[in-house]
C-alpha cells in the first residue's frame, strides 16, 4: 500500500525517514544517544515511525553536521556511510543490490534516487571509457554539508562492494568541500586519489570494471520492486528536456575532460548541429548552459575556506587563472577575490 506521506508537499525537499533511521542507528552505535541531536534539529521520533515519511532535507543535513561536532569525529559521515547496507536505502537500494552488474545497478539507483532523497540530483553518465557518478544538493544555501556528501558517496560504494565485488574502488573521487584536516579516513575507504574543492561530489569508475555480470537477474522481482519505487515517488525518473540533458553532461565532465558542444553531442548521440537547433528551440545555447553551471559552481568554490583562484579555475576547466578571472569579471563586474572570504585573499 502506498504511504500517505510518500509524496511531500510541492517545494518541500526531503529525505525518507527509513534512511535517517538507519543513519541514527549507526550514529548511536558510537555510544552517543541521538535523541538530543534530533530534538535540536527539530526532528521528532514520531517522524521516524513511518519509513516512507518525509524528513526535511535541511534538518537531515544539520543532524549529520551536528553529529560530527557532538562526537568530535570529523569523519563521521565516512564511518556511518561505510556501515550502511542496501536495505537501509529502501527498495531502491535492493534494486541496486539485485542488479546483474555494477553498471546496471548504479544506473537504476541514479534514475530513482529521488525515492530516497528528493532534494538532490544524481547522474550516472558515460564519458568515453569512464562512468561518472555525480551527486549534488539542489540548494546552494544549505551549507556546510560535508558529512552528507561523504556519507552519500561512501554508502553507495560500500553497497557496491557488499553486493558485487569487495575489492572494487573508483578510479578517482571528487568532493565540493575543501580538504579536511585529516583526509586519511576517506583515503583508506576509497583506496584511490581524492580531490577536494571540485565543482561536484562525484566518483569516476572504469567502464570495464563495472560490466562484469555477478548474477542472473530475477526480472520479475526487479520489475515489482521498480514499480514499488515508482509508486513511492509518484512516477519514474523525470524525463529531461534537451537542455537538462546537456547540463547533466556538463556536470559529469566539468574539470575532468574538455566540455565542448561536440563532446556533449557525442555523449547524447546526436550531431552538434542538431543539438544546437534543439537548444535554440528551448531558448538557450550550449555556451549559456556551460556559463551558468560554471558561475554557480564558481560562487560555491570561492566562498569556501582556503579557496584559491588558480584551483577554482582548474576545477572549472579553464585554461588558467587569467581565463577564469576574465569570465568572472564578465559575469559580475568584479574580481574573483572580491567574492572570497577575507582570510582567503
């Protein structure tokens, strides 16, 4: 039966209560009672009774950040995420776990991730011979959000290891927040290079390593589970317009590979001319979409502690700091350093 609380009110971004319950359980395993923190962030125990109930996203983020402070554990997002299981993610986690291979499993997870958390965007896109999984919150004003980002990527990789291959690791991991004082917990978990102050939270995986079939899928069971997921969120993954699809390619590529209209057209299996025409019909252009994404990410990166103009330029795919400076001046009429925190200048 579909829960009455399955569909949050319009404009209300949330996390499913079943996921927060799992997070709270792992948090309390550290020996700290979660009730005080839950009350402090405005979450009641009654809200956790319905597994499909909607917990406001800002309160969920605040709970994780407060948990790190309360326990003095700067890497609590890593520790909690590494203990989460497919069932903690609800039916979409089980769909991932029952998929035939990693590629298919993460593809399904990304398509239906808003069944778990509807205030975030997830993408799983192929870039040449690499898969890029991208995770970001839609709202730039929710900050800090480091623990959510680390917990989210760690938990997904942990579920993949649990259900496909224990030794599996991404080739590289990116986080939008600045480097923590001690990155070793992340390095030990991911077992690959980690880059901070990047445009998006994401990991990059070798395509071949994701293709090996681990099991024969139970098609009937997976169909039933996916119908259940669609019931929870009201429909399947939303159909993107062409500008949304291009933005998804930009998000997956920015700072990793050159982002050109030819690159986007190849990723979407259309000709560059056809792509230009479709974008014009939607009242935009590839350049406008790229600049919008870069400007939004630049604001986020420049506002972080210890931000450096040269590093921001590199993360956003500019040839050098001068090219980024010119772009920023064109957008704002000011220098990038004018936007930075005083202690970054």
